[in-house]
C-alpha cells in the first residue's frame, strides 16, 4: 500500500500526472529543478505541435523519485521507475501500465475506506 500511496502523491504533486506518464519518465526528463515531458495520451494527437508539460520539482517529489527509482540504471534514456522496461513490446507495456494503475487505484480506495473517507 505504501508504494501505491507514494505514487499517488507523486502524481498529485506533478499536476495530476497519470500513471502511464510516470511509468514512461526517463532520467533525461529531469532537467535541473523541473520535470519536462509530453503526455502519452495527447502525444500522437498533437504531432504537429507537441506540448511539453513542465513540473517544478520540490523536496517531496525528489524524495519519492529517490525512494522508488530504478537502482540499476541511471542514464539519460533509462526509465526512472521500474514499472516498464525498455525491452518491453507495446502489448507488455500496456499490460504493465494497466496493472500498475489498477493496483494503485485499488490501494487508494482501501486507504480511503480505512480512513473513513468513503
């Protein structure tokens, strides 16, 4: 449940970044004190004019990245988090994104119920 909570907080602090976008973050997307990325959902629909999303990093975002980062790889093109792998084919990526989203949503619902929020 802790991992799901942490990724939900990361999503919230990164202006509602969705789980698929979090899964696709690469070390090269971290530029100084910002995270710069293109939303996967609109990347293909805005081909002629892709929009970069800019998120200002803070100490909580930095600590969550450090806590859950892929400890093995840290090059410009490597994924920050160990959710998907560069070797994954498109179908495997979709399944991993879906599974991670489902688990996160389920754990957040359980947490909300435990706190009597719903």
